[in-house]
C-alpha cells in the first residue's frame, strides 16, 4: 500500500514539475516575443509654420497676389466713382443720364463680383499653401522618425500657451487639447525645421533663375 502511495505521489510530483516547467517556458517565450515599446515623439506644428523658410516664401507670394488684387479693386472703385461724378453733369430725366445710371449699376455689380472673387481666391490660395506645407511637414516627420527609430509622431498641444484672441470658454479650450504633459526630450520640432529648411535651400539653389 505504501509503495502504491509513493508511486502516486511521484507521478503527481512529475506532473506538477512538468506543468511548472511548461508555464515557465511559455512565460519566457512571451517575454521574448513581446513587441518592444513604441517610440513616440511630438512636434509643435505652430512653431514649424513660423520658422519654415518654405512657408515664409509661400506667404510672400501670397502677399504679392493680395496686393495685386487690392490694387485692381482700387482701380475699379475709382472707375465707379468717376462715372458717379460724371452723372452729375447730365440733366435729370435725360436719356443720357439714364444710360449713365445703368452704367453705374453695371460697374457697381462688376466691382462687387470682383471683390467676392478676390476674397475667395485669397482664401483658397491661403488654404492651399497651408495644406501644401502640412504635407511636406508630414514627409519630413516620417523621415526624421525613420532615422531615429520612432514609430509614432504626435502633435504637441500641451506646451503651447492659450491664445488670448481665442474667445471660446476656457474649459472648452482645455477640453480641445489631447495631452496634459509632454517631456521636452520627445520633441523633434527643431529637427524637422532644420531638415525642411535645408531641403528648401537646396531646391532654391538648384532651381534656374527667372529670365
């Protein structure tokens, strides 16, 4: 009877040992196959836009376009005023006066249409330039991240101060932010700016000068 009991205990010990060994091997395998932690970085997009030579150049082009449209608008306004002054020389009720009044109405309508056109053109061009720069920033972030083994780049909305001109309630401004603290060591803003400015300078140097 004692022999049977000892054999049973021996088998139980072997089974327990095997189970513990198997669990240990599984745990070790899990540790070995576990994915390494994701490397994260952040970028301050507002600072990027402020310090990018590419964006400054785009804003210069946009400003020149706005000035040109504004000058054309002023010329059209002067033309309308000239017709309005000319009307005063005609006799009330005359055919010529009626004709000039129609001319004024047409000129005013064309001026309003041009002003709408100038406003829309300015807005669309501004949005296009912002989007174009944003696409280039994404490419630069990807390149910097690849060089440094970073898998995820997030926008830093914790560091920038709240804008005084933002009229939204403070709690609404706070709720719009997605991060509360960002370690400065995670910031790659300066690296992205440096890379993009070097690339822009190289392209500007290589581009043929206008004739």
